[in-house]
C-alpha cells in the first residue's frame, strides 16, 4: 500500500518561531489533507490540498503532487498550535477509497 | 451547520463484552468512514459506508462490524472485546465516497477495555 512519511517526528519551538512540517507519499494521490489533533483527540481540518498552495491566517500549505510531497508552514507559532499534525492521503483507484495517515509530527510550543 | 457527532464520547467495558458506537454526519454527507487510533498502530481505516452499503473495509477481524441507516447515520459494533481494542474511534464523513472529496472528523469515542 501507499506509504506516508512525516518529518520531523517531534518539534519543540519557542513561541513566535516559524516551522515547516513535511509529508512525503509514495504514490499518486487524489486527495491530501492536513489535520491538527487537539488534546481531546479531535482531528481538525487544516487544509484540503491535493495540489497547489493555500493559506489560512498564519498557516499555509503547499502540495507538489508530481514530486509527491506536501509542506505545512506555521508562522509566528502560538502555544495553542501545540499538538500533533497529521497528513493523510487517499488514492483514487476503486477499492482504495480511504485515508492513509502519516505517523504525525508532534509540535510543542514553549511560551 | 452542525459538525460530525459521535456518541458516546467515553466508555469503559470489560473483556468479552460488546460495544456500539454512533456517528451522525454533517447534513448532506452520505459517506461515513470509521478509523481506529492507538498509540502503537496510529490511525487505521476500519470501513466506509455510503448509501447504506459497505464500500470498503480495512484489515480488521470480523468482530468489528458496522452499518448505515437511511438518514446516513452510522453505527459500528465491536463484539467480544479484547484489551487491544482500547482505542480512540473516529468517524469521518464526506459528501461522496470517491474521487475528489474532503473528509471531516468527529470528536471520537474513547473506549477503554478492562
């Protein structure tokens, strides 16, 4: 099956710093989403971005589908940004309609 | 509009019992899929339902089952619970089940098996 790798696994930053999280995937995908898992376990949608670039406030994401990677940028980090960030991809072929998740990046923002 | 609603949020069971979890999708969403999250295995796909039919299934034993009702609400059931079934169970919904689609998750049901 498709492999999804995220790096770095852990990241500790001072409040106000910028960060870049990476997601590599091993096959062509139809869909790619970034999620932030809050302390209560809910996966919060950040971006639906199978290709291109999107921005939402301090967060932005870029997916280069031809090179099979996606990047999530967080600028001016706040303590509320702490948590685990997952990327998840979905193949387009019949019978493979499911999200495959990476192992996540645990981000800790220190005040 | 209201988000994805999962009930119950927390529950404790003992080995051998069975459990039923419920997921109510966002209005207009007809696809419901279920995922299990554990510290050791991460997030893994269980199954997906669309128009009351199971469309896809992950690699879980037959003790894990589900169904979808005509109003798109879905339930999953785990019978003969084992300690290893302790996990966060998340459901995700989308308008369709193939091709271009965005999935939205509920808050999850945290199951502890003693």
